[in-house]
């Protein structure tokens, strides 16, 4: 915790500070950056972006000799997923979809990725919905909702269900919505 505090205080030099000091090159630091970005995102996606970007850079630079491939996939996937979320909030749809792809590649290297992949489907669906690509968004929102239900993740299931309803409404299917 204390190691990161002075670095997090100055977002302008965050990336350079993290990359210049080998103490920051760890899965734990990536996790802290992802969490910091998640916490900042609702209030200010612009404040969250340098945190998510730094998490991605550090995650991609982690030493594969030091970490199990499954852990590495999970850490990298989480960093890319958070970057996708921040970009989604900023309306940078193309970049958000590219980050989702990178997250998916990373998560597919882990043995149990169903919930992580469902979270990516939800992000993709929200981006497609924002881009007025409802027919692509609908099956993703539905699949995410079902996976969240299967895992007992009620909050995410509700969010995905609301998204599914909004998409159906846009598709002029109010009864189904």
C-alpha cells in the first residue's frame, strides 16, 4: 500500500515512475492499479485512464519466468478489461473493443475463465449498444446475464438484464424488454 501512495499522487508521471523502479513490477501492483482505476472510474474516467494504462503496461511487462501462466493470464486480462471499461466510459468505442480482445486473449490462457469472459461479453454488449449495433449487442448481453446468474452474481446479472431490456427496446420489442 505505502509503496504506491506517492506514485498514485501524481498521475502525470505515474507510468514513468512505475516503469523506472523494478519494485513495481509485480502482479500485486497491477492488481492495486486495477482496483484504483475501478474506484476512480465512476467519478472520473479521465482520472482512471492513466491508472488502467499503467496497469496494462506493467501487466504486459511481467516476467513469465516469475509467474505461473494462468496467473499471468488472469492479471493481464484484468488490466486489459479495466482499460476496456474506462475507454467504454469515455466513449472511445473502437479502442474499448480492441482492449476487450486483448483481455479475452489473456483470459483464455487461464483454466477457469467463464465469469471473466462473461464480464467481457457485457462490456462488448454495452459498447455495441452505444454504437447502435443492437443485433450484435443482444446475444452478448443475454449470454452475460445467464452466466452471471449461473455464478450467483446478482448485481451483474441485473445490470446485464437491464442492458438486454434496453437493447430489446431499441429493437422495437417492448414486450420482450
